[in-house]
């Protein structure tokens, strides 16, 4: 059964449409269960009924015609109760409804299992047998497993299919489709989709077209030639280590690439207007599917070889992707798993929106989106992204919605909203030179988080008093190898000079987690709990020392450098890092004659272990900064990058607030400077809680700075303290959020709150 399950899942995942997905499911499940009938019913939102969408065993004419109300028939009952129903004699059940057109009269036994995705019933999978017997409990368990495993694929195919249907029904007219993701950087962006495909996954190749088939065919033939050359070299290089049989496999690969009918198929598809990447991937996927269906296990296994070969050729094709060159004037960057590296290939000045299918509002791509003030939607899991190249999209970074083929009225409304937002931001800019004091005279400091060249300018304009976090890994991400000491000096010096005499806090390399350097890939099962941040730096002192030397040398004569260490989770690693910094400083000043002022050194508090050792850490450094992004994910055991659990990621969780309170108490007791540089500091509502807890220095994306300032100019410190005290006593984050939103719902601040990304909870309605 497990083998059948795996095969079904594999096949479904490579299908490209809803009918294809459902046909595979009913065919394969019926055959695995040796049942008479397997049918799939899906809920039709418009009709509010369950519709027979695919069947093996019932009459095909009944597809689309059999429809059952919410509680009608056995299907309606299974959906309403959200649990399996296993009957030996279905016709005796009071809920039984008979549909003559299906030809189901000979079938007596019935097993219905709900298909549930993210707590929502999508439909019901039904098995029927002629014999009067209950399905065995193992059979029931198998169908439950199939439904649970495939509900995501069905939901995705449904959403994708909806877009295609709308597109064809529209016959050129504008027909709207809305996709929900996670609101990650506020504002509205309207532009044309530019797809970024970072992997050589054949099923994630963007659908692209060409106006120059001859050029694409040439590229395709060159890619084939290059791959054949690689295979030959690889085979020759391994000749002495391989058995004759294994060696022969390389010849088989080369012959596959020489196969005339395969080449012709791809060429034909290109001649019909498809780009080489699209033509190649769809032809290869078709062959992979054919191999997978073969009865002979040896041939079935060859599916993996064809797939591998396909990926190799695709790698060459992607490197030559010519269609990318003419970029639209307003770019909406779309990708399956976008990272800041994607920005290296486009003119950022033309970027108006960012959409990623993976990731969440605390992923680093979202942080970069906020830093640049670009509307961003993450976790848009159902977006049929490979088909959107060149299409106009509206990105609503405040609600998390992506709209394709918007109607004229909807588009007009969004353009109007853009105008209002621009005006709102202009009004906020007037606050730039107002001193940072709450109405009752409490002084607060607003710092910025930087990393990209492009956000430096915005940060300077925002009137920030310092850089609280310069993410040095971002310039590292944009390159194809580690920068040399001199190259790093140039990057750091530019930053230090731009902000001088204001302090600049440079964090040492914080890679790992969701920040993978293209030239230093880290493959781990559990990357956020793995080799990250300071752990990598300490394991590679040659990389760490070069970075420290570059920072120190860059600061010569400017003297505004602060160095900060990420992911500190124990004292020995802090001490080791401090020793290495001392060593670099000593070598530069005593041995090499540089005249450099010793910078302040700090540590981040972003791991729960560090929360319990703030005093010990604080005694060893000059300053501390709380990284609430990681602290929240580790305290709540919620991956900050996973859209599936995004609803559980709350910086206003009582445990996070209690940790923040403890951190400030401990830091004050050892008189260690403290700031906060996680995204929480850039959220106008949360910042009031932080002020109430005693925090005074907030470091955030430049685009959030004026909103936060506007909030703090309006809320007295005394009120903030009362609110924070009450919030600390509340049982959960929703209660805290609701309480804070209501308390701050005065005319001056309500507009501010509505301009920040909405939380995906029912409480968000309160401030909408
Ligand atoms: C944090 O974890 O809060 C932080 C500021 O660091 P990063 O988001 O870069 O991990
Ligand atoms: Mg962090």
C-alpha cells in the first residue's frame, strides 16, 4: 500500500491541471483498493453544492451533473461531519440519495472520506463495492492517508484551474482572479510579472513564449551538445571506479539525448512559439510520466534518469534564457522561493511588487521588501506562477492579496489607493525633523536596519539617528563568490561614510536558515536549528577574521563602527568570537600599523538560551540588541519561513512579551545598552508595548520609521506602561492585539494602523 501511495502522490504532483489530478486519484485509488468505483466530489463555491468531478466505475456522463447540497446524501453527510463513513449497505442509510444517471445501483458498500485542506472541506472521495461488506480498517486508513496527502495538491490545482477557466471564459476580456498570500510589506504595487526560476526543477519552469523560434532551437541544440559533452567527461572521469554496467549507463544517457523523436518533439513545440525551457520541460515531464507508468520495474526506475538528464539540459537552457532581456517598466517579481539574490538581476528602481509562493512575513525576502518599501506578498501558495509571465498583477501588501486580470473598476480603486498612500507617506515625512519625544517628554531613538545599497538612501532621508543593524550577509548574497577583504572594505566604508558621524552597527555574517549563499550552499534537514550565524563564523575563522579585518580597516578615520554578533547561544562561543575580534584588532593596530579606534562590540539576544543569560552576556559586551524575528520563532517553535504555520507566529504572544520584559530588566541590572532590531520594532502597534516595557531604542526598516515615529509622538509613555502591564496579564496574542488595537483606536493613530499589514486573524477586522 505504501508503494502505491508514493506512486500516486508522485504522479499527482507532476500533473498540471485539476481534471488530470482527479483522474489520476480515482484511477489509481480504485486500482490499489480493487474497488468497483472510486469517485471524487468537490465543493462548488458558487453553487454551494458538492459536484461529481471524476469517477472510475460510474457513468462518465454523470460527471458535472450529479450535485449534492451541503448535507444532502452520504457525500453531504461525510463533508458535514468531517469524518469517514464506512457502510456495508449504503441504500439502507437514511441519508442515501440515489442518482439514476450514475448507474450506481449494483454497488452496495460505501466508503466516503472527506478531503480537508487547512481545516476546510474541499470535497469527498468515495469508494463503492458490489459486495455487501464494510471496507477493512486498513483500506479505510489508506484512503484517509491518500486524502490527507493530496488535499494540498487538489487545492492548488483548483486555484490554478480557476485562473485558467477565467482566462478562457474571458476570451480576451479582463476576468479577475484573486489569490491569497501573507501580507508582508504594506502598499499597493501594479506592474507586470517577471518570473524568477532559481531551480532546475522541471515542473517549476515558467511558461514562456518566443518570437524567434530559430534562435531558441539553436540554444536548445547547444544545450544538448553541452550536456552530452558533460556526460562523456563524467563517464570518462569515473571509468576506473564504475562497473561495466554502470559505465554503460552514461552511453544510454547520451543516446537518449541523441534520440531523434525527442529532439523533434521539442523542436516542434518551439516552432509553435514556446521558449526552449518550456518546450523541453514539458516534453521531458511527459516522458518521465510514461516511464513511471511502465510495468517493468527496471524501466520504471529509468524515470529518475530521464528526469535527471532533463534537469541537466535545463540548467544550460536557463543560463541562456534570452527572453528575460526586455524587462517591463514596472516589475512585479514572482518566484517560488524568492531570496534577495533575485534582486541582483533586475533594476530595483523599476520594482513595484514582490510575490513569493514560499516564505512568510518574517522571511528575509519580506524583510528586504519592507526595507525597500516595496509591496510584498509571501506564502501565495496557490498562485499558478509559472503561467504569469508578462501579465499585469496587482500586489496588495497590506492584505496579502494578488489580483490578476483585474476589472477596470477594481484597478481604478487600487490606483486611487496608491494615490492616497503616497499622500499619506508625504504627510508623514513632515514629521522628520520633529524631536523624538512622547507627549509626556520621554526621549526615544529611532534607528534603521540596512543591507542593500538601495535602502541606504531611503534610510538617510528618514532622519534615523543610527544604523542599528547592517545585515552584512545581504551584499554577500548578491555575489558569486565570497568577497575579498578589499571588496568588503569598499562595501562597509560606503555604509560608514554615508551615515557618519552616526553610529553604524555591522552584524557579522548571519547565513544559514533561509539565507543561503549561492556559492556556499548548506543542505540541512532543519536549517533554523542548524549551522547558522556565529556557528558558521566560528567554524570558519578564515572567513570571520577577514570580515572583522575589513570592518575595522573600513572604519579607519571614521570611527563610527559597532560590531554585533548574531545567534549567540552560549558564553564560550561569545568569548571565542571576542578573542578573534581582539586578535584581528591587535594584528591590525600593533603589527600592521593601522590607527583604528576600538569599536563597541555587541551581541544579539535572539535565542531563548540567551534570554536566560542576558546578565552574563551583557557583562562581556558593550551593547545588546534583541532580534525578535528569531526570538519569536524559537520561543514559539514556529518556523518564521513557513506559510503553513504563519498564523501561529505572533510577536505579541505573552511568552515573547515576558521574555522581552526579562531581557530589559537583566540588561538594566548590568547597565548594558539595549536596543531592539527585529521587525516588531517597526510595527506601530507593537512599538507601544515595547515602549511600555521600557525599551527606548528601536531599529527598523527605513520604510516603517515615520509610521513608528508618528505613533510614539501620539502616545504618552505613561499610557504605554499601563497598556503593557495589562497586556502582560492577558492569556494569548489575539487578546493582546485586540486590546491594543482598541486602546489605540483614536483618530490620529487609527489610520496608521490600517496602513500596516493585516494579521491573518479575526481580530484584524477590528482595525480594518
Ligand atoms: C532577528 O532575528 O530579529 C533579526 C533582526 O535578525 P534576522 O531577521 O536577520 O535574522
Ligand atoms: Mg536573527
